[in-house]
C-alpha cells in the first residue's frame, strides 16, 4: 500500500506541468480561433461596404471632400472630377498587373479651382516607365475623370516595405506628402488628401492601362477559425486520452 501511494505521489507532480501547459496552449488556440471569427465579421462588413460603394453613382468632388471631413474615410467611393494633368509631375508606384512588373502612374490633376489631386491613371510595364515611350497617352487640356476615391496612408504600412526611392521616382508605398513634394508642384500648392484611381476608360495609345483597383478581397478567416478551433479540440482530446490512460495505469 505504501509503495502504491509513493508511486502515485511521484507521478502527480509530472501531471501538473502537462495539464498547465495544455491549458495554456488550449487557451491560445481558442483565442486565435475567436480572433479569426472577429476578423471574419470585420472582413464581411468591409466587403459589403466596398460593394455598396463601388456600385453607387459617382459623386461630385465636393461631396467626397465633405465625406472625408466627416468620417475620414472615402475609400472606394466613386467620384467624378475635371481638371488638367500636370504630366511632368507624375510619380511611379511599383506594382504588378496581370503577372507583369511595372508601375502605377500617379499624376497630379490641376482642378478648376487651382488645387491638385493625384490620380492613379493606371499601370505601365517596367520598360515604359519613361513617359517619352508613351507620349500618346500624355493627354493635354481639360479632362473629366471618373474613378474611385482612395484613402491616403499616413505611415509606411510595414517594416518589410522598402523605403521609397525619391531620386529614381520609385514609390513602394503611397506617401502622398513625398509624392507632392517631389513632383515639382509649387511649395504652397493645395493638394487634396486622398487619391483617385481612374476607371478603365482607355487612354490614347493604350497606356497607362486604367481600372487597376483591386476590389476582390480574400476572405479565408472562416477556414482559419475552424483550423484553430479544430486544433484546440484535438488537444483536448489528446489530453483527455492521456488522463484516462494515467488513471487506468493506477487502477
């Protein structure tokens, strides 16, 4: 009897660390699953909002400005503007389109009231970065642009994103202040604090290729949630079997 009690006493301390570690791991897995459920609800609401906005009628610039002042968010809101492009100030954002590397061309548009807004006119292949190679697309005179308003970024989106190469006019993230400062516009120029992605209306010569806004957002949060919850359930099952065998070994 004494030997059995002593053996049980020796096994008991080993059980506690296993149960404690398992409880911590279980809580982490459940927490991750719950976080993915929260992300799922957020993503579904975002997709619904984007769909609602992109299918609505274009609004005049004044309404978009009022919306920005009230909410700070005009992303994907259709807008229509009139002005004249300042092609000498175009900035180049490094990206890919249909498997090709190149640039989205952001060109300052001088509005009728003298202010400016940067318009993403679309994609050009890497070897057409030089505007001289697509001179036909450098439209002159007043134009009317229909597109989607896009929120500006106030900071680099992550540490893995390279720094913008201002000297070479290559932007890896859309720094509106740096774009405006390096574009040759007068220092006191009033630049609107959002972008416009032009629609897919063809430009002369075919470049830039408009309508490059990515709207189809991936939504895999449900699968991730099921995975984390499944791992938590599997862990609980393994620990349960282990405890059962521990108890059976003592009987």
